[in-house]
């Protein structure tokens, strides 16, 4: 028998249980709704953060390109290290400092007389021969140009420490420049054309116009040590990181010599191998062929051609950046410096620099900032 109070409570208990069931159903829905709202808010906030980050990166890139520095917050990209080369512009009577990483000219200096070949010393001083005159020019990145009269017609220049060695064609001698002054001259049996400084910096090897010979000059004694007959038509020359001497040939190939002047191998290229540069690890040689309008990439160990890259104009000198990442080629006819990714051997920049780019040389990494 059920008491009256129990009869009264039973509907209440059923109602209470129903209410609990309803609450159990509604609360999860409400929580889910709140969670969805919070997630939507977080997503909107994240989208807002992403938009803000993109705009900041864009501003940082514009600031970087403009050459100014500006704090843009922790999300801003750090500027890439610069890689710089000096270029002689024969037709523009200027030499230009080019940032090949960003693809732009960052400085120009007047250099009347047709800047031809270029080199850069370890202290960052650039030197260019003014082949249409009797002078060379010395330039610091933030300094004025300094002109030195030599007589004759300076064609090539290389640095041996703080000493600049100049191949003076019409003078038929090498000129030694130090501290902005000519110290001495070494007479030769024929017109010097191009030269290379041997490892150690104590000797220069020189090609001689109209002969098959290389002259070896002691830079300390300031005299010719000997001549090396090659049987070829030597043009430009450069020592590789492994200390072998590479010599381009006006008739097309490039030849490899040991330090004693003995031929160790030759590589057939195009029509007229011109100028060359090596990757810092010594694995590749990049050689321009002006007549064939090609840049040949040669495996320096096997002496095998691994690429032939076409150039629309007339390639002259080539320089490899100190990190080995980029190759800069002076396209004389197009007024540009063409920049390649060394690893991919693909073109990354074509930089308009001015009329008649010829010589090009990389700035040491510690002098690029």
C-alpha cells in the first residue's frame, strides 16, 4: 500500500528525472556551441595574425630592397648576406658595384678611359685597368676613385696581397703598384695580355701576345724567372684551388698545367674560350666562350664538360661568389650581368649595369657589409 505522500512525490520525482535528462541533453549542446564559438574566434584571430604577418614581411622586403634598415618586429625576415662584385663598364666609363644576391647595382664610380679588367684585393680595394688610356683606377666601396698613370695601355690587373700587378700591353712590361704608387716595372719579350698570381703570392704567370709562351715573374725579385712554351695560343689563365694552372686558348680549348708548366690535360669547348672562374671547393670551372655565346661548366677533376649554358649576347669575364652559390657573368653586348645558381645551373637574375660590361670580380665576404 502506497501512502498519499508517496503518491504526491512520484510525479515530482518523474518530473525531476525528466528535468535532469533535459539538462544532460542541453548542457553538452551549449558547451559545444561555446567551444565552436571559441574555436571560430581563435581561427579569426589566427587569420588576423597571419594577415598582419604577411604585411610585415612585405614591408620588411621593401625596406630591404630600398637599402635602408628598419625594425619590423620579431616576425620580420632577416636580410640575406650580400654577395658583391665589381664590374668594369667599358662603354659607360664607369665601374659598378653589384649586389648579385638581390639583383641590383648598389654603387657606381666614374672611370674615364674604358674600364676593362677588374680585380679586388683582400682589403676590399678594387682595381680596374683603363684600356683606352694609360691609367688604372683604384676604388674603395665608400671612398673616392684614385687614378694612377702608367703609360702604355694597361690590360689586366691582379692583386698579390697589397700589391697590384698590371699587364701593360703597349708598355710591354708588368707594373707593380702599392700604396697608390708605381714601385717598379719588369720588361717582357712581348706584350703581356693576362696574368695570374700563383698560390703563395710570390710569382705571376703571364700570357704574351703573338707567342705560345707563358712568362713567369718573381714578384719579390722583380724579374723574369723563365718562359714556358705551350704549343697553344694562350689567352687568360687562373690557378685552381688545387694549385693547377688553367689556361684558355684563343682557338677554343682550355688547358691544364701543373706548377712546373707541364700540360696535364685539355678540354675541348666551343670556338674561343675566354675567361674563367672556379667554385671555392675546386670541383667546377666556369668558362666563357665569347664567340660561341656559351658558358661551359667543367668538372675540374675529370675534365669533362657537364653543362653548356647559352648567353644571348657576348659573355666575357665570370666570377663565382665566395660562398660558391652564384656565378656572375658579364654580358658585354647586352649591358647586363647574368647571375646563375651554381648548383642548379639556372639563371636567377639579369641585371642591367650599363654599356659594355667586361671584367668582373667578387668582393671578399668580410668586405661586403
